[in-house]
């Protein structure tokens, strides 16, 4: 966008703080290569266009904005003469095409000194060679430093996740090993009991009835209803009394197993009816007790190995192993895998509530990087709850908000004070104690959501109710392979 050309006065531009130390010859050359333009209210340049010019405001009011999703969000407004924007990084001169990092408009008639990017780069290298080297070193050094710290942040998170995953895997694995050992013992006892029954003077029809009853008992165990502690206790008492009345020793030990397997007094009556010889009943009860125990142990092993399988699947989902970096993803699958991976860190004192709107569509995204965002936001929420006593609620909500998908993390922690709320997304800013945070989690999350997914990340907070809201577009955008969440923002995005 071009304004109306007006005469360039060396005396006037020398009053701007950027140029106040230049000599007369340098000011003359600036006016010769540059120009002064008067812009009516409206746009000056647009985010994403080639950065062809360096703008310095002489008078007026400029408004800087950045595109977030489908909206232009105002990031700065000033009337300070001498503020600059546009092709600020042109002095790099590395041959890479420079683009405006945000949009600039004026809200009243405003005059700018406009210098072509190439001329700006040439003057910088000719007049301030040492400053150019220092700026290049500072910028590249900051990028390298932040990338290294970002990697450290990821390694710390990975270490925490690995410890949590190891703990979560250890519990079902230990349960499976313990159940397998007990199962071997029960099977051995069942064989001995069967041998004792078979060697006794029992009728063939009675043995056949017992085998049939065993099959039906095993089937009944797999369908055992869940009982309350009070209901289970009452039924155990009933079964123990029945076993004592029928001459079965140690009935109080057998009764809990039968209750857990879903057996009741009516079932024991069927067993007694199948044993037409009274002396068979104790051995039959013992044999069926081993049958019930065996089925319960096999169910425990199945539950444990299923748990291990789910944890492995969650780890694969979380890491997006063997999956394309950019794909159409279900955010609920990503959220569930992250919550499962962090379950050890969340702990039993934090209640997790899921308020998912399952009707929201799948979205084009970088799933592995969104999982990193979820990790950072959940970790912050848990830390906030822990700082308030360790007990609270973490609510994860999804919803459709206009043309964007909302993912909200709400915690009952002490909240984010209003005086620091505007800084929490800044690099290296943290409210955690020394050694517990790098201050990059929210910064990385912001750049993943805003820069890479063209979404928005914001916070609303009062004591007892803090909400981090991630808004993601529903429609596909071209994968931005050039955007690296570990790079520092281009200084050109802010007027200086």
C-alpha cells in the first residue's frame, strides 16, 4: 500500500531518535534513497507480504495487529514519533525472503519515512558494521540459546513422563506376575482335588454333573455383578453359614471367593443337589473354589495385560510414533493419551473431569505438538492445584465456538494475578519456585498454537477458577514447515 509522496527534510528526520546521531551526508543519503509518504487512515502493509520497506513514523498514530485464526488481534498502538516497523531484519542480508510478521495500519493521517529494505541493509553494513555483527550474533545466539533451553524443557518433560509411565506400567505388570504365580498354585490344587474326587467311590453321573456345574460356575464368574461393600459382607455371612451347616470346613475362607465370583446360596443348593452322596460335597466345594479362584486370577491377568496394552497405545498416541507430522486428528484421542501419560503426575488428589463435546469434527493439526501443548497446560494446572493444598479439580472441556474448536483447561488453583497475566506467555517468565520451571512451557505452547496452527491461546483467571483456552481452526491450512516453535519471534513483529 502506498501513500502520497511528500518532500523529505533531512532536518526533520534527524529529529527522530534513530537518526539523531547521523551526520549531514548520511542524512542526505537517507533522503536520497528513501522517501516520506503520507498515509490516510487505513492499511500500510499486511502480514505475510514481502517485507520490501522499513518504516519510521514521523507523526500520526499506528496500530500493529497480528492474524490469529480468522481475526486480526491488535498487539500495539502508539503515537510516539520514531517508532519503526517493517523490514527490521533486512540487515541480515542472507538471501532469505523477508516477510512482514504482522499488519500495520494508521488510525489518522500519518507520515512515515520509508526506506527500501535493500538500502536499509546497505546503510547498516556500511555505517554500523560492528553493530550488524553484534545484532546478528545476539539474534542467532538467542535463537540457539532458546532452542537449547527448549530442548531441555522437552527432556525434563520426557523424564517426568517416562517416570510416570514406568510407574503406571509397573503396577499392572506386578499384578500380572503375582496373579500368574497364584494361578499356578491354584491349578495344581485343582488337579489334586480332581484326582481325589476321581479316585473316590463316586458314581459316574455325579462326576459328570459336577463337571457340568464347573463349566457353568466358570461362566457365572465372568458375569459376576459388582456389589457394594455392605452387600458383599451380607452375602459372605450367608454363604459362610450355609457352608458350616453342610459340614464344609473353613467356610469363612471360601465364602469371600464365592461372593467375588458371583455365587449365592441358590447356587450352592444346586451344587448340593448334584452331589447325591453327602461325602462328595466338601470335596466338590473345594474343587469349585479352586475353579472360581482360577477364573478370578485369569480375569486379573487379563485386566493387567489390557492395562499395559492401553498404556503402550497411549504412549504411541502421545508420541505420534510412525505417524505423519501433519494430519487430520481427533483432539479427544490426543487429550486422553496425554491425561493417561500424566496420570502418575496428576495423582489421586486431583479430580479430573472431562466435558467433551463429541460432536466436534476432527481438525488438521500437528498432533505431536498439540500433545506438548496439552502437557504444558495440564502440568501448570496440577502445579497450581498443588500450590493451593494439593486437592482440587482439573476440568478438560471441548466445544465448538463459531468456526473454531475450543479446548479448555480449568483448574481450581489460586489463579493468575492480574498484574502478571500479560507476561505469562513471555519466554523465561515463570511463577514456579527456582529449579521447578524454565518459563518456556507457555511460550512454546503459544507459538505452537498461534504460529504453527494459526489459532489462539488465552487465559481467564480468578481465584479458584483459572481457564487456559486453546482455539484451533477447523479448516486446513498449508503446513508451515518453515515455522519452528523453538525459534525466537522476529523482532519485526513489534514496533520499536
